[in-house]
């Protein structure tokens, strides 16, 4: 293994390795292990003596048990000691390269910056940029909530990692004044949360949010309390858990989620009037983020990833086929949508997509839930930011996976290996195929992400509430004005904060 030169960061000296013309550093600690007295506390910066070897990934955060493991295997060893980052750079010189800082998704309970899908080599080489991926605390270790005591620890991990990049990335040929934060799913949720977190102000210049789910930062401690009770603790004193094993904590968390699988994202960033005092949509509407270039998008069939895994259940299949109207009423009611309006929405989708989906079946549910959970919340943020910032851009990823007779469509997370140029990643191949056509699509997407990182523009017209210019990535890769607009308009006045 060819080693890099020794890099002297403000935290200490490190040495990585060279591969295919890149200098790569894996497992750089940006914080002390959040264990012992630091468990359930904000992260603390770490320094060290001597030269730290950074040639292999560190442990990732503890992972919850979910059905997604059928498609997304775990990313290696798990530990509370997980606050590390990874860097891919074309050179450790005096360059001023854009820095693309990736925050992984996974409902705030699974996944890792170590996943081979997020290997930054292809992106760094193609764009002459610096790529950073991070691990942060997940689940009960990262997002327990008790008002006035603990909130948003995982988000604070992300902030500290950004501070480390600000202070050190110049030693890796990166420009600390041009940091682009990007993430998918919970990572998309994270980057939008960072936009209105005071501690993150000034740490990044541009934002890409991929498949951001509905931001629901309601301050609820219900899941936290349930986990305490599973552990036999009556109150919510985190000091009472100081000696509880990580395994017992994870077992309690898994049991709570097993009792209510629909509540899987209940451990998430919350508005707590301190670390995260303002909803991003309000911040964008108020012009607080006017200086941030923004690109956001969703996949055409986001919900097919989740409903397909559920659809193997025979009761689910019967319900979808025979009770579609009743199902939609129940699904939309918690969003404050009355039965009459829900039926009007269903009718709009039936008419707008006649001949394009199974009218009385799962495809209709998938289309409506994709929009309520992902696309409409994304549009609300695009509308808000475009009023203050012309560098606001939209996309839809529409390439359908051919696997399993195409039942997943252009589902959630399918775009990630395209963005990173890792179509043959072992965690991506279950739904992807590397062909000349998909490789060309990947390169087009990589170039757009790189262009946005460099210039603030991905290469297509900006988004505004009049034209709604949107790049559709798929077989044609065309800019379309106001795609699926009848469906979008059916939500006017709904799904607001």
C-alpha cells in the first residue's frame, strides 16, 4: 500500500493511502468517543499525539433491525465509538477545490458513511473535488429527546464534523469557503435542518437534498420514554443509563419499533428552541437562507421501496386491491385532510395518470404517498427559496430499476449509486445494473452535482413558481416545466407547516 505524506491537521497528524491517483483517508476521528461520561452528551473535539493511521474505515453507529436489511446490508462493525469521517482528494496541495460533504440516510436509525455506495473515489476523480463522508450517532444514541435535557445529538455530531472540515480541509486541497452539504432521505432531512441550525451557520455554501422526507420536527418525547420503560427506568434521567450496555439499549429500541413499525422515524431531529429553533420551510420563506444555493429532487416512485416490501403480505395485497378509497382516507386523515378532499385528490391522480398506473391498486397508493411524503414537501421548500435565491434547482430521478420485473420502479435511494458513480457497489447491485446506458446516466448526474458544487448551477434553468423547470433524469434526460402539475396542484393549501 502506497502511503500519503503525513498531514498535520489541527487535531493531530494523520497518514492515509494513495490509490488510482487519489489520496484517501478513512476513519479520521472528529470527536472523542461518545461513551462513558460523554454518552448522551454533545460531541467533544478530539486531539491526539503521534501519527494516526487512517487507512481503514472506523466502526459505524449501532444499526436498528429493519426490513430494509433485505436490500441494504449492514456496513461493517458497529460501536458507540463512531464519530469519524472519510476523505477522498485528488491532491493534498494548496488547491481550492469544492468540498462535497455527504450525510447518509437511513431514517436516522441505519446506514453509514462507510457504505461502498458512498465511496467518494469516482466523484473526486471526475470532478477534481474533495469528497467527505461522515458517521454520526443514530437512533436512541443520537436522537433521544427530553425537553430541557437532551436533543439533536446526531445533528450536533454533523455540525462538529463540519467544523472539523472548516478548520482542516485546506490541508487536503479543499476550499473551506466552498463546502456543499448533500444527503439523501434522512441525510436530505439533515442538510435541510442544518440550514436553520444556528451552530451550522456559515459552515457551508450550497445544499443538495435528495429525497428529503416530510420534515416533522414536532417536539415529542414519546419514543424516548418508551425506550426508558423497556429498560426498566421509570424517569428519563440519562445518567441512569450510564452503565446500561449498548446491546440492551438497542434491544429496547428494536422492541419499541417492532410494536409500531410506522413510527420508525420517531427518533429524529426536533425543534427544541435551542439547537434547532426554526423549521427550515419558515427559515427559507423568511429569507434567512437567501445566501444558500439549493438543489432538491425526488425519485418518481419513492414509496415503491417500502410498499413493495410490505406488499408480500397477503392481507396487504387484498386491502390495496379492494379498499383503495378507504385506504387513502385513512392515510390522509392524519395529515389533516378530510374525506371529501381525499376523494378529490384520488380522482385527480386517477385522471392525470390514466393508463400509466394501476388505477385501483398499489400504483395509485405509491403515487400519492410518494408525493405526500417526499415530492410536495420538496416543492414547498423550492418555492420558498426561489423567491430569495435564483440559484434554486429541481430534479426528478425517473430511471426504473429492471430488477424483479420492475416492481420497484424509480424507488427511494435508487439514485445514490448514480450520483457517486458506484453502480457496481455490492450494496447497490440488487436494484441496479451497470450497462453503457446506466453508466452514461450516472456520468450525467455526477457532472450536474459537480457543476452545482463548483458554480452553484447544475446546468439547467432555475426553479420558480411560474415555470417550475425540472430536470428529469431517465431515458431522455430532459428539462420539463411543471411535471405532474395536476397532481401537484391538488395539494395547494395542504401539507403546510
